[in-house]
C-alpha cells in the first residue's frame, strides 16, 4: 500500500511538496480529489479519512480549494528554496567526521562489610 503523500503527489502530478509549508504552496486540490484519494487509500470517503488526507495536504504545502497555483507563485517558491539551499551550502563548512568518544572504565564500588 503506497503512502498517502505518494498518492497525493500522483493525483496532482507533482514531484514533491513545499519545503516551506504555510509560506509557499505547490498545488491546489479539490474536495472531489480529496474524496478520491481517501477512497483509494482507506476504502471509504468518510469524514475522518478526508480530514487525514486534508492534514497531509496541508503539511505538504498543498492548498484546498484556493484555486490553481499561479506561475508567479511557483517561480517564487523555487527561487526562494534554491537561494536558501545555496546560501546554506556555502555557509556550512565541511568538517571532518569526529571519531566516537572512548569509553571510560567503570569505577567499581567498594562495599563495606560489617556495619
């Protein structure tokens, strides 16, 4: 059984969700598509299943019933994400891997007898 996010991506014909959820949206989904996905994944389009699909869509940066994503929004999302990735790659120096710390010998507890 494929993951819910994979079914959503296949239905909307997108490669991946938004890297900045809530800021950039990558697609829009209709209520009918939500029902279709819920039926495909769970075998039913009851309200709890539709809510689960809705939550997954929101976490992927997919709006529900807000209209199609404009080319300007797509361009803005890709340029911002690429710029952030480039800055992060330049700013982060590549460090050599550190060896794991050596284990210290455990101290043995002295037990007093007779008291």
